[in-house]
């Protein structure tokens, strides 16, 4: 794998979690950091258990309770950063930063019952605020190039296209200056 | 069936090798393993030839292992067409730490351009 490119300029302001708001459908929603409790994990599993496979991206989330739990075990590990969008005691959406050698990979999912209500934007901003506070420097993601809604959301947030040569487009963003000052 | 398995050294290509050899042993495929130059791989072609030969030997099948230089995708397609292969088998993509599947550049090219069937091994 060749090295990824990241913007030199640090992205704009992001809010600190928790972020309470009323969504476009009038529901009270709050973005909060994942607290590692059994209750939060089970509510998240429940969201993915009823997740429409049509919104799967590059194989995730996987289908079936067992595979979902196995996948979540990886991305809910202590070195990952996770935020959830709560509507009452239900999880409406989930965003995650998973570390590789030099940066963090981002993914975000909003359940079909809660899409197109402004939750995704709040969720990703909340995650990036949480990540910045935790000292994360560089973030990248891949997105299917036909997924215009997602691509325009990422651009609006400050992501820049770093590789457009494959089926999946790669985008990246800088949250903090590198410790060694190198871009 | 006359099968051409292309391996460049990424982990998913080694799964494709394993699956092609296992299948050839039961289905009596006429298997050729093409060792490709994949710039994304850290394993050397010599290593891969050795690994492929060992896999063939331990499965007790008769398969050719061949070094293929040059652009991997176009060379594979050329060989498949010139030599009448029925199918090209490749690795089905690498998985990111997040679990996202990314199809390799060779597979992308072969999928879009091959006239034969293409199997991506997961």
C-alpha cells in the first residue's frame, strides 16, 4: 500500500460531545461518546440487526447477529473512537475512527428510520470533535464514487479527495498538526 | 475447466491460490498459476513462485507455475485469450482495519476488461 496523502491545513471547528439537538423530523437526538457499557453495545447491535443491506458499504456492516458482534468487537476496541446518536434509548446512528499505522479510518452509519434528518452531519462533526480532543491527527475514508450524498457531506465537512483512481474514492482530512510538524 | 489463477502477493491473492489449488484437486481443473508483478505487494515474485509450487506439490496436482512480467492486468487477459482459458481467478480484495473491502487494481482491470468469467475469492 502506498502512503496516503493528507491535507496540510487543519480542518475547521467541530463541537465537543455530547451534542443535543432536534432533528428535521422533530425528534430529540443526542450525539454522545460510546461509554463501553453493555446497554450501549446491545442498543448498537440492535441498530445493525435491523440495518437495511442496501446501505451496506464495501461489505460493512456485515449481516447476521454473530458477524455483527464480531465486527463490533474490532471497532469498539479501546484504541478506537466511537460516538452514537441516541434517540431515547434507541441508537439512530454510529460513527467510528479505527486506527491503522499512521492515521484513523472513518466510517458512519445512520439507520434507515433516521436518515435524511440531519443526524449524519451532526454525528460526523461530533466524532471529529471527539477525535480532535483525543489528539487524532489524520483521518481518511473510502466511499463509493456513485454515493453522491455521502461524498458531498464529506466535502462539506472539510474532507479532500486523496485518491480518485479506484472504484472507491479515498478522502482525507487533518484534525491536528502532526507532532513532528511534517504534513 | 481451464483455469488461470493470478497472484501478486497480497494476502487475498494467497487465498485465491489456496482455493484454486484445492478446487483443482477435486474438480480436475487444468490449472495455471501466474505470478504477477504487483506493486502493492511486499512479497517478491521468487517467494511467490516457491509458495505456489509448494501448494501445487502438497495438493498432489499437476499445475503450471509461471512468472509473468509487465502490466499484470493486461498480461493476464492476454494469456487467458491467447491460450483459451475458461476462467480467471483472483483475490477478492483486501480488508481495511475497519473491515471495508477494497478490490485491488489488478482485479478492477480484469473485471472490466476480461472476456472470460472472473472469480474473486473471498
